[in-house]
């Protein structure tokens, strides 16, 4: 158990809908990262928040957004969902930012029908 | 471009043998490397890390070797066990940024 929690574990929704994925980092960690894992793209970095502020952005679609709250938990919002958004979404956390280990949560499996 | 590639997509070994999983990275400015293990239906699990100022690091039954000259990283697992069966990813960080760039992964299968 990494100490990172994610909810929900599974999510099934329809195209065009909007969903919110939730992540609680390990106790004391200030950085939260979101990654998408799909069969054809592998593990791809989406976005990082550090102590409430956006720190780095990767291959995140404009339809996707995230935020980190004062209690350091984070939410990833996915809107106007398409079939191709079906994937595993992982959250990771680390104490600060930069060259340090990121610990991953169990993921949310999203299926868009 | 940004890429961390693995030489072998699958590796099958006999229980008790040593396993070697390889990874080639493209960015010579990479500062930090991590090996993760991912079991089916689970998130990536940290195994071992190494910084660019080192060429070898050992953990419990695992060793990571870094060859910066040829931009190559390897993970050695001693006395491989059935519980080691999983997909192994190498990942890199460069420019002191936080984002991890993952390789495609190698599936390790341990035969009893």
C-alpha cells in the first residue's frame, strides 16, 4: 500500500459526459501528479500540482482539468468524454517536487461507452 | 524526442534464475531514474531509483545499473520468484522537473 488513495476504483459512463476523479496523496506529500495509462500510449504524464498550484503540464487535453485543494487532495475533471478517453488514470504523490520518487495510487479505471 | 524505450517487451525466466530487464533512454540530460513494477490491476510500485551521478545501486534482490555513456539502464533481479511476475517500467526525470517519462514496459513471466 503506497498510502495514495483514489476514488472511484471503476467508472462507466457515456460519451459526452463529465466525470471527476479524486486523489488523496500520502500524508505530508505536497505534490500530486496525474497520469493516464492506455494500451496504445502507455503511461503518460498529464499534470502536476504542488502545494495547490499547477507546476507542470504534459499531454493533457483541453477537455481535462485538475485542481489541488488546501487539504492537498486533488481532483481530475474529464469532460465531453470520448471513447478514446477510456483508460486507467493514476495519481501519484511526492514530498516536494523534482528529482524524487513518486508513489502511485491504485488507479481509476474509466470506461466510456 | 522524449522517449524511454525498452529493448524487450517480454521476458520469460525460470524460478530461481536471475532476470535482467533493459531500458534505453534518449535524453542525456536525465537526472534521475526509477524502476517501477506493475501487477495486473494495480498501480506502479516503486522498486529502486538511481541518480545520474551514480552508476550502480543495490536493493533487496534488485540492482540497478546506469551507463550514461550509452544511455542505458538495467534492472537485475536475483533469484527471481513467481511473485516477481509483472510489467516493469523504467522512468526518467530531467531538467529537475517532476514529470516522469515512462518506457513502454517489459512483461516478466516467471516459470515455476
